[in-house]
């Protein structure tokens, strides 16, 4: 039986998908519906608000100029935990939404072993068993799940120091900050890959669609699942078409 949070997730999912438009043009595939995009940008905004206010409070000697953005030091201190809770709330809903797609498989372990090839761009297309998300995306997702749990526990301890005592608060500071730094490093890589690193990816979180070529290049097993076509054959066909059109141009 569905729990009340699952029921809430399902009804907001239907509501936002009904009001949010996703247009899929010829040559494109549906990647993320409006609900997924809404959650992504909601926790993305809260993440950066929590990050900037956090830096302003905990490293004032470097980031003092962040606190006026939030109405001064005291206000920033008051707002930071609420920004953090906003982030965890929306990311929690996304975690429900993506839990099945993020399930770790043997293909993901294989993907991690060839991380060097991925980073150095050795292959033009991903291995044929890469589905909706690759191993790196899943690793980042589960790191954020773990980090969010750590934020909530350590954040509450630091929020109410009089209840938890000095030692618990001191340990919480260290865990909270390490967790923030790990997540920040992951998010930098994530933003790079979603924008200039892999052109065509950003559209997945704006319009909700990707080109078929993007799908067979980065997620061949997902491409095969949704189109029923062979990604290697689609690539070969695209290369033949490209060769034909450059041949035509050189004959003109
Ligand atoms: C300017 C900032 C950001 C941009 C441009 C961006 C862009 C994107 C895009 C395009 C995708 C879809 C990738 C796909 O379908 O394969 C995505 C997915 C995702 N985003 Fe972001 N994002 C940003 C910030 C964030 C933040 C702050 C978080 C969390 C703290 C986050 C967490 C995720 C996760 C977990 C996924 C799914 C896994 C993945 O694709 O890596 N994103 N993002």
C-alpha cells in the first residue's frame, strides 16, 4: 500500500505534468517530464542558496560579501537551515521519482572501471549497455542522497546546540563541511558535463527532450529501449548520410 508521502509525490507529479508542457519534435526523444524538471531546478536553487549562505556564515573572512545578499549576518544565519531543508525536501521527492532508474547494476560497475576512457573521451559512443543513467550519474545521485542525510542529522544538531552538547556540535561541523565540499566538487563536474562537456544535455532539463543522436551516443541501451532501433546501426546510418552530404557539397 502506498504511504502518504508516495501519494503526495504521485499527485504533485500528475498535477505538474498536466500544467507543464513538454513538446517532442521529430528526431527527439522525451527525457524528463515537467515534474522532474521542476524538482531539479527547485533543489538546484535551494542548493545554491544554502551554499552561498553557508559560505557567508562559516567562512566570513573570505565570503563576508555573501551575507548582505541575505539581509546581513544574523538573517543569513537564520535562513541557512531553511534553505538546507528546502534542498532536502525537493531532492527527497526526486529521490522517490528516480529511485528505480538509479538502481545500481553490474553494467555500472563496468562503467566505473572504464572511467579513464570516459574522461579522456577515448570512445565516440558509450558502451551498448549504458541505460537511462550511466554509472557516474548514479554515483553522484547516491552521493547526494547520503550527503542529504548527513546534512539533516548534523544540521539539526548544530541548529539546537543546547540540546545536543558541545562534542556532538563540533563533530557535526566537521561532517557537515566535508559533506558540502564533496557535493560541491560533484556539482562542478555535473554542471560542466551538462553544459559544455556534453553538448545537447542541457535541453534535457529545460525543454525535457534530447536528440536521437544524443541518446544513441550517451545512453545506447535507453535509445534501443525507447525506439526499438540498434544504436550502432543508427550511428552507422548517420555517418553514411553525413558522408553522402559532404560528397554532394564537394561535387557542387
Ligand atoms: C546550473 C546548475 C545545473 C545544471 C546546468 C544542471 C543540469 C542538469 C541536466 C541537463 C541534467 C539531465 C542529465 C540527463 O538527463 O542525463 C541534470 C540531472 C541531474 N542533476 Fe543537475 N544541473 C544543475 C544543478 C544541479 C544541482 C545543484 C544538483 C544537486 C545538488 C543537481 C542534481 C542532478 C542530478 C542528481 C541529476 C541526475 C543525474 C545526472 O544527470 O547527473 N543538479 N542536471
